[in-house]
C-alpha cells in the first residue's frame, strides 16, 4: 500500500475508534445497549478510496446525500460488503439511479417520491430485495419552506401508509435532522424526542417501523439519548470537510 494510503487508513481507524467510543458512551449514559445503534459513515465529498479503506476497517454502512456523486462511487465500490444509505433530498428523476445501489433511502418526504421509488424498484433487477424507506420528518418545515427536505409531522402517517402499500418498498421508520429554525432551533434533544414520539405513534400502526435515524457529528449524544437507532457521522469519521 502506498505510504499516503497507509497514513489515511490509520487516520480513519483512529477517527472510527473515537466515533465508536462516543456512540458507546452515549448509549451507556442513556442506559441502552450499544448494539441498538448503527453507525453510518457519511462519505459524501470523499473519494471511493476512503470508502474502500472504511470497508477494510469493518464499516458496513455508508451514507451519501447526492446521487450524482454516490452512483459512480457505489459503482467503484461494487463487491465490497457495504449497505448504502441515501440520506439527501431526492428528486423523483433520480429514483431509478438510487435504487440501483441503495439499500435504504432515509429521506422519503412526499407521496410522489414514494411512487417514483416503487416504480423504480419494479423496473429494476432488485424486485425481490425490498428498498428500506424512512420517512424524513422536518420540525421546521414551516419556517424553512421545505428547502431542506422533510415532511411535516402531520404528513407522516399518509406517507408511511403509501410506503407500506407499495410493492418493493419496506417501511423502516423515521429520519430527522436537527432543526435550524423554528421552535426547536438549538434544542436538538427536544427535537429528537419529538420525532421519537411520532415514531412511537407510527409503530401502533406499523410495528416493524423501528428505525430512528437521527444524530450527526455535532449532536449524536442528544440523538442516542432520545432513542436513535442510526447515527449518520461524516466529520467524526472522515475528518472535517473543507
Ligand atoms: C452530511 C450529513 C450528515 C453528516 O454530517 P456530519 O456533521 O459531518 O456528521 C448527516 N446527515 C445528513 C442528512 C447529511 O447531509
């Protein structure tokens, strides 16, 4: 291995260990078993070479937020034992591409996108392998005008029902990003608890929808305290983005 690659691998290994310790400490503080929380390494803006090194270090879950970037990267990493989580705002015309490599989409926030994903799965060669779907909830959708993606809380049940109805899609749970606006601004713990409540209500209708994807590098402790099952870590694992 070239010296630079070895150096980068060591750096990623250190970051990863530190991030895993942070998640474990957050679980311990919350009285939760650490196996309940999956660490997703968010590799956006990073090269396929980093993804490959992470796979060698035992990472199995990676997250990407732009199809234009993720599709070629996933192709370069074909054959590695990875699950690809699509976590960014998704246009319906990208659904076909995304279902060709993604195991799950965390950012399902409207009925039209459910339809597009279902159609894309039906036309793909993965028809027997369902696409995991999480409904993205935005608690600041009124203030942000929906610019950052996410459904309003009152829309969640209808979108979830459409996912359950759609052949080829599987309802896994909810995703959220700490609000940058509105009543939950600067209160990530309260925001994550609110979304966890919405998830608990959803499970009275759909008991298998157990996932709560919440928490990034800056707020993973608050998310784990609120019950997150998936944390999406970019900077903590890959280093801060330029
Ligand atoms: C970039 C991104 C992350 C990771 O953010 P960090 O602060 O680097 O951990 C998580 N979730 C989404 C939706 C993102 O776009």
